[in-house]
């Protein structure tokens, strides 16, 4: 795979690679928690494309392959969430990728559980993992991100405790469906580009958001 990837990647006619980075915390203690849906998105996408996450590179569990003719690098930083940039920054530099080819997957409490958004850039939204990535990109925010909605904590619950809880059965079902939707849109992104995939996907997710709000209000 490495030789094949190298030959195709460095061919002048080859499509420019993408780096997909899922944010989360390493270890079984955090597996399945709300804060780790970025890791889950990487795993589901890797499984769908037959890409093995079997090596360690730049402090990340790492895999590489092709989707069609497009080279794809997949990474799950093992630095713990708040230091995610210590892995993401060096990975982007190692492969000499412009930041608009580094797509970060992360949880988002400002979206209902199971709703996704694809954006070409943005701030950190008080997300410490994204904040670390921005810091290691020297403050540059011009990298795309896939926001994965996990909902807000109930009542007066501490947001930190909420992030480190596992989903209940209903919420897990929504997340599982959302991750499959994520795979579909990532394939569109790789074949048609970020602008078209974001336009199409965000329109669909806005309608989904509205349906969820209507359901919760009744």
C-alpha cells in the first residue's frame, strides 16, 4: 500500500490528497462517549472504504488509502482532546497539505444529537480540541470541519460530565445513522469537492434539524 500510495500520490496528474482527522480521547475509558464521535466518524469511514487504521504516525492512529483516485489519510490523535493540534499540525506539515485539504471531525453541543454540518472554515466554538488544532496552525482557521451534533446537557448538568458520558440507546441510534450519512457526504466531497458537498449536505441537514425540533416540541 505504501509503495502504491507513494507512486500515485507523487504523480503530477494525481488528485491532491485529503487528511481527515477525528478528534477524541484515547483509551477504553472514553470509547463510546459523546466527546469521541470524531474518532467514531473516522472508524466508520475507514471500515466503509476498507482502510486499515493500523499504524502510529505523528502521535495518531493512522491509515491511508484511496477513495476512487483520491488519496486519503485518516488520523485519530492520541494526545488527548485538548492537545489534538500536537498531532494534526505535524501531519499536515509532513504531507505538505494546504489547510483547505485538512478536514477535522468533532462533536458539537450546539447541534441536536445526530445533526451534522460541513463548513469550509470557522472559529473553535469553545471546543478545546479545535482550539488546539487552530493554535498549531498558527491561528489559521481556514480549514474545513465536520461538526457532529451531540445535543446539550439536560438541566444544570456540568457540560464536561455530559461530554464524557456514553449515549443512551435513542441517542446512539441517531449517532449511528448520522455517521452513515457522514460517510455518504465524505464520498461526495472527495468526488465533487467541498463547496458542492457542503451546499447539498447542509441543506439536507437543515431539514433534518427542523424535523427533530418539531418532534421534540410535540
